[in-house]
């Protein structure tokens, strides 16, 4: 493995770890305590905070993120293969008008 490939692999590993391990987002709903204003008995409407309702929804979000990253990596792999093939064709001058 060349040094360039090692740096690319290290960068992708760091991005992967940041996305899944180091980025700690609390997806649970948090209750908001509101101050009561003096003598009025009216309650303000409850603030709704979007987020997964249970462990199943939370897990499905992580699975979706992993699926998206996997799809991106596969597409980048096929793009690199295509670029290598075009470079090979240019090297043997397959696409040039003036051939040997």
C-alpha cells in the first residue's frame, strides 16, 4: 500500500469515527421547564422537540447513516476503477487519432 493510499484510508477512518462514535447527539426528547407567569392559570402550549421515540427509531437512524456512507464508498471505488481504465487507455493511445 502506498503512502497516499494510507493517508486516504486514515482520513476515511477519521470521518467514519467522527460520524458514529465521537459525535454524541442526544436524540431523545427533552422536557422544557417553563416559568409560570404570575396569576394567570393558562398553560403555554407544550413545546414539541423532534426526535426518535424509541430505541428502534434511534437504531434505524444509525443504520441509515451507515448505509449512506457505504453507498458513497462503493461509488467512489467504482469511480476510481473507471479513472484507472481511462488512464490505461490513454497510456496505450487507444483513443488517439494517430496510432503507431
